[in-house]
């Protein structure tokens, strides 16, 4: 169905996962068309209609989908949460039917599950969250890293994500090997192209998560399918979500 795709990864049958695109909704203007973000200036009625389309597709009600106020940090919340739209960038659950979700428009969404299909997690990883440890925060809910697999959803690609030298230095201070995921974008090495996918794989591997899938899209270059804040400024948000299926 237009507007959705199911990640291709060997998650257990008890795990459901879904990622939205920008297609198939009712928003107009720079938010065209399947915008799910309430904080980006879009018509609230259009966002409500888009979110209802998502709920209908999932077969859930709004109370089963746990939106967060994403702040580029590392806080992890358990779902269901007593907080309404908690300020956090990662969520996890071991309860069937509860949907963990993040929104992105260039930042990297990462889905997690264990091979037994007993718990799932999701993280929103912009460069700040990534270097600060949001993936490690999400992964801590799993007892054995070797039993965990991760899926890297659509994010800005390594040929489009230009950053200052301070970003490269921040990553290298946590792991010198991060150097290999930056490519010079200027003759004076004042700016760099950063590979978010490569940096995420490096950090996941470092904590024992070797089975990492996805990481092939570029939100910046694929204007037809994805929103991109770096490309457009005013734009919508896609969503990446994961849940445990009911009995």
C-alpha cells in the first residue's frame, strides 16, 4: 500500500515493523503528503487524518501508539508509559500490541528486536544522539547483545550529510575508528561528509550487535519518497515503528 513499507530483515514472526514514506497522505504544500508530525507547521486536521490512516493500517487505536517529544538525547522509556508524549529518543516494550515509534526527516531511525521475539525497541539517532549513546541506551533492554538484531531505516546518506569538523571530532573522541566514516568535503578539511549508517553499525558492533540490516536509503536525494529537513527546511516527518504481535 502506498505510504508504507515493511523492513526486510529476519525478525521473528512475533515482531511487527513498519516504516512510512511521504506518499499517500492528505497534507499539502511542503508537508505533502503523508506527514505525521504535529510540530512542523502542517494543518492539524491533515495530520490527524494521516495518523488515523496509520492507525487503521496497523489495526490499532491511538492509545496503542506512543509518540515521543524527540530531543536528540539518549533517554529511554518503557511502553506503555504513564507519560503523555514523553521527552525521549528511544522506547521499548515487552507487551504485545503496544507500538514503539519515532519520527524522522534525515535522522536515523533504528529498530531492535531479539531472536526470541520477546521484546523490541526503537531509537531516534541524529548525530547528537548517536554520539551521545542513544543506540546503546536502547540496546540495554536486551540481556544478550548477540541475540539482538537491528534495522537501520531511511536517513540522510553519506554523500549528502555535510558536517563541520566539530562533529567528526566528537565521534573520534568516543572511538578513534569513527574516522573511517567521514570523507573530506573541503580542501582544508573544514567540513566532512558523515556516514550515519556506518557510524551506527560501528557503535552497534562495538556493543556486540553484529546482525545489522537496512541502511541503504538516502532521504536527502530521494525527494519523491522521503521528507528531508536538510534539503527542504520546512517539511514533514516519516515514522518508523516496531511492536510485538498479539497471540
